[in-house]
């Protein structure tokens, strides 16, 4: 069929006007591109059908969709605009992007209704959850040996800047991005291991909240002071310890949390008078003792008052929480969460901070106000888990949550191991020649 479309002068317009599915159109373009004779380029096919080379390149990408995406595409559950975005991602990321095309709405029925979200929502989700800014990468992007199977980022077709014809109008509009988080993280891990091997004396630090396991070489946040490179903006700011350098200042590599792989100047000496000054005490001072006693009394009164208020509020809560109640509780929980946890919660729901919009907190607050009861309930549980994780061991908190909600963590862990094993096996199997398949098409 595809060959016939290019036989006459009107063939290109006939192809576009004919009622064929975009997948069939893409397969026709792919068959033409793989012909031995005559040879066609993307530009030549575009000229024949009266479309831009970018249009043909995007259509060709549809042939890389995973079977699950092809199925819903043919079924009419998603449009061509939805299908084109995940088609540009690696297969494992396509499955997650496909889920982000839909939203479940609880309307009182036994099962939630699934509705398709606008294309812009999917693009926003991909930009927030998949794409990674390559200019911020801590590793050498031209190193071909860092992860041998991945090669150099400069030559990687999964990089948006590698093929501006394909990525220019949507996923590549915000600069050069990596579309494969798994490959990116593998390079970050290899970079960290390589750096530590070259400098065993390098201090390892974590930017995540929570403690470390006993014997871990990684210092938690409360065991070091990060020294900032930028200059203080005021005299008061200049007095803060993070703007001061001491004789114990040394380089450290971040191995856990955010910005893994980057080098940070720190002071990790607990006896440093600049960054860990001893607090003056006046325990023998009668005035100090009186002040401490007053504070204890005031705190006891405040605690008792709080318990009575809490009991009164609890008595007023209905058996089944309404949206008003869910919204009130959630807003109070979020208000006491630190910025990193708020950002984590927001990114989990596809929310990313925009310029001049008041920050990630304001963006999350707007999302919460628009959310339905089901989403609010899930946000409430997630916020509780994140908040509890800041007060104790995150792994323990997550394990308790999994137990409470009957989540089989062993099954999930086993599935992840199987997926990684399958990927490693696929890398070792040589790709079969496609010439026979092309002729058959």
C-alpha cells in the first residue's frame, strides 16, 4: 500500500486525505524508508506527501510504541497527539507515560471511570517525571567508558538535542534533555563509584532527611555543614555558618538524596568552633532556671489545651470525611512539611514549579483545591507517610505503610529484579537483521 502512495503527483495528498489510521501511515513511511530500491530519505518522503520532515519523523516514531500503547491507540482511547509523546521515550518509560494519559474519577459506581486527560497534561507529566536536564549531569557526558553499554550521551539518540527534527516542538523545547532516567541514573552511580575509587579519602554525604544505618560511610545532614559558594546578600546572611570557611573545610561527594554525584564543600568536624560552636550555658544562673521553669509550665499548659481542642475537633468529625474535612487536614499537614517533601509530593502528582507563580507550594495548593475526594484521600495518606519519614527512619515508615495497606513489598522487589535481569539479558542478545521483515512489510 505504501508504495502505491508515491506513484503519482497526487499520491502524497491522497495519503493524507485517505481515512487510514496514523499507525498504518507510520508503517507505510517505515516500509518506504527501508526500501533497497529506490532509496527514500525522510525529507524525500515529506516532499512526496506534502508534509514537513518533522511530521514524517514523528509519524515514524509511532512504530516504536509498546504493544499496550498501540492497543489503546487503535481502540481510540487516546489520540495521535497522546501517542506521539510516549513514542519518543524508551519502552519502560512508555508504560508509565501511558498511565499518565488517564485519570480515574470516582462517581459512586462500583468501579472508577477512566477519562483521558489533555495532551498538555501528558507533556507536563513527561517533563516533570522523565526528562532530565543534561547540563546539570555530574558525569562527563562524552565519556564512552563510564557505562560501556550506554556509550556517550553526545551520540545517544534518546537525547532530545540529538534529533531536533523529532523533539524540537515538544519535549525538546526546554533544552537538551535525557529521555531515559534509568540510563542517566546508571551513569550517575558509575560516576560516584569511579570518583570514590579515585579518591577514597573523599567525604560522602547525604542530602536526604533521616538517619543513616550504623557503620555507613555516608554522613547524614546533621553531621556536616554545607559551605555555599555564592556570596551573602546581606550582613546578617554573612554571619550564617554556611557562608564561612574554616580550616576543616574539605570536599565531599553527595551519594544519597538530591544532586547525587556532585561535589560540595563541607565542614564535618564536630569540634569546629566556626560551624559547630558550643552553646553557652548558664545552669547556675537563678534567672536562667526561672526562665526554664516558666517555659516548661507554659508548654504544659499549651499541650493540655491542645489535647482538649483536638478532642473537641475529633468529636465534630463525621464518620465519613467529606471533601471539606479532607482538604482541611491535608492543608495542615502540608503546611508543616519541609520544602523538599512538599516538592516530592508535588512531583509525584505531575506538578512542577513554574517561574513567578509563587513556588512549588502554591502550585500544589492549587492542585489540592481542584482535586476530588479520591485524590485528596491518597494525598492525605502520602503526606502522612512523608511527614512521618522526616521524624524517623524513612524505610521503617514506608514498611509500616505497606503493611497497613496490604502492599506486598517482596513481590514488588522481585518484579523490579526481574525487570532489571530482563534488560541485562536483552543487552547481551544480538539484534536480528530487519531486512526480511522490511520486505514482508
